[in-house]
C-alpha cells in the first residue's frame, strides 16, 4: 500500500520537474489550477492535498487531451455517491485501490469509465518494514533512481541554497498512477476533487519491505498514455498498471512515523546498523525504550531555522556509506537530526557493543 509520501519542492521547481512534450513534440510546462492549495511537505498523509497531473480536457471541452494541468487534490477518494455533507465521515478507506479489484467497485470503475485518470506526484513514498518477532518497524523512503549529473554528483551535501536548488532541479519525481473524482456536497458548496493511488503486488526488490506498492508509471511515454484519455482507452491504459523494478530506497529515521513532523530528517538516509538482532537487556532495553518514547509531544522552544546549506543531499546514490558525522556544541534541546541526537548515540553504542563481542557471537543480520 502507500500511506505516506513526500512532495516538498517549491511550486516553481515542481513545475519545471514536470516538463513534457505535447502531441506535436513541443516542450511544455503544465499549468496550475488552484495553486494556493499546494502545501509542500516532507511528510504528506491522507486527507492532505497533493499535486496531481491530469489532462486539460477535463476542464476545457475543446482542449488538446495531451496538454497537462497540475491541480492539488485531496488524498483519499470521495466517491460521487457519498451523501453526507462532510467528506471526513466517509467510513471507507479510499487512499489506495487494488488493481486486481478496482474494476469490480463502482467507486473506481465509474470514474475510470469517464477517463478520470491522474498521475500523483511525489519525491517518493514511505513504507514500514516490520521486524520478525518484534513490534519494531523500520521506515524506508522509496523513489526513482536518480541520474548522477555534473551538478548533483559533484557534492556530497548541499553547501549553499543555490546548490540545493540545483540538486532538486535535477530530481526525477516519482509518478504514480491514480484515479480521481469530483464530489458535490448534497447541500451545495464547492466541488471537491480527490484521488486514490492504484496499488499492485510489490516488485522483487521491495517485497521484503511490504507486499504492495504503488503502480508507478516509469517514463514520460507511460505518463502520457495514462493521462491522455481522449486518445487512449481505459483497456489500453490499464496495461500500464504493473510492478516496476526501477526503484531504489534507503532507511530513514522513525521521526517520519509522526505525520506532524515535517522536516528534511524525514527522508534523510539513516546509516544505522538496524539489521542486527538486538538483545533487549540492560542498557540495550533502556536505549530502545528511550528511542521509542522520543516523540514530539511537547513543543520545544523555537530555534532559528536551519540554513538550507545544512540540509544534506539525501539520495543514497550520492552519499558515502559512512554514517553522518556528529556536530558538537549544539544546544541540548535542538531538533532531531540524522547528524546528531538519539540516532547518532544509538549507532555509536551499537558499534562499541559490536567491537566488544567476539566475532563468532555477533548477532546475525535480520532479513
């Protein structure tokens, strides 16, 4: 399934990342509809608004169906037949729809028949892997492999705001197949556009993390066919819905598990020895309890915002495998970061424990 995504790019950068060619081969940028509803976030959850691509023909009768619009829509489809006046009262979870049953359910079959196909845009999505025999879950950030460019490959981190913008100007957005619908409140009011993400069986590379994954449209040709309902029938479009192996991922901090957390730490790579089976004894148990309870229940005193230069370039392809170095001299109440705090302490503690154990007695890796 897919229940959490990141889409943090500023509106102008996101627009450039969605550049395409129309039916005549002309380079185009999609136009926005209701751009004020777009709220960038590292941690988007259901019922929030996320940007989706769709054909201009949905809004203009005489438009070229190959031309694209970006519109923020509510995540979690509100079906046309829903009769309550408050969409939050919908008792069905419609953030995802299974590819193998969607043509059997009118909530999805009817909008598909009307050509209401969309592409959900994201930096990537999060998924949680459950460890055997424990209640612990490790979050992962999953995204397209990135092409190493001269701009992005020459730096291990973004050293200035200019460098940061250049990195993200070259970022390939994840494009997920979705279905949208338009709901009209029974007592009148503004139309609500909402969407669901189609899911398929996980590819081999992700199957150990979760058995389901979004239906990812790999390449602009696939995106064009899915969006162009004026030229591509539903039957033909559904041939695009299948797992893809063209995906990569890295573990991230559990800070992402709380949907209120919206910081770069949500998707920064976490270089911890998480595959070890930790025996919950003594200091180990205390450390795990401390980490589990380290949640932002209380607001910490506000600290000056980070300079963008401090934000790491987080693609695992561009970072060394070594763990993040610690920064000393920071205030004890500063916000969590992969570079310091509980995660760094746990990593150092684990390494020390590993060095002290005889090689033959080290715990085996968990799969």
